[in-house]
C-alpha cells in the first residue's frame, strides 16, 4: 500500500511540475514592440474616390514604414477620437456613426487598410460634403 501511495505522490508532483512548450513570444530574449502614431486629417484633405447613392467615398493616405515583419507577423490597429457627452473617447476602426437629418437617414463610416509603406483611412460621407476633420491613432505591434 505504501508503494502505491508513494507512486501516487511522485506521479502527482511529476504531473503538476510539467510545463508545456513556450510559444515564440515566450522565448527568452524576445519582447513585444509597440509604436504609436497620431494623425489629424483636415476636412479639406480628404480625397474623393467614388460614391454610391447619397454617399461619397473619401480616402486619406499617410506614409508609414510598416515593414515586412510587422506586415507578415505583427498587428496594425487604428482608432479615431470622438467626443461623447463631452468626454473624449477612442473608437476602434471600422466605426460607423448613424445620422438622421430631417427625413434623411445615413451612416458616416470610417475604416482603414495598410501595406508595407502606407496607411489609408477611408470615410463614407454624405454626398456634396467633405467629412469633418478627424484625428486618428495607429498602433503597430510586433
């Protein structure tokens, strides 16, 4: 009986002490890198790139050296700054803002994409008006 109890205790400690393999980010010497960039797009700087129905599509491109490593293995996130009940908040892109103006209902929509050398912000806005000035934050993680 003592043999079984000792075997049980040894096996319990052996199983509890076992660890699985560490992932690539958990290897000694590696760390996570983070860079943040801020952009303000003035209303006049949005460039019209098309439209459909009552909406016009706009784009604003910024140069940003994202690099192959971040493009292939990292993460790029973008946020826009909004004022909600007098408080500044950050909203992750894509983000939509519904509007009702008299009988007209439409949605202001913002999104982004990127390649290794640029980040492009997009806005869908009411035909005949440029989107308002907007502040964005881009975060690179690798």
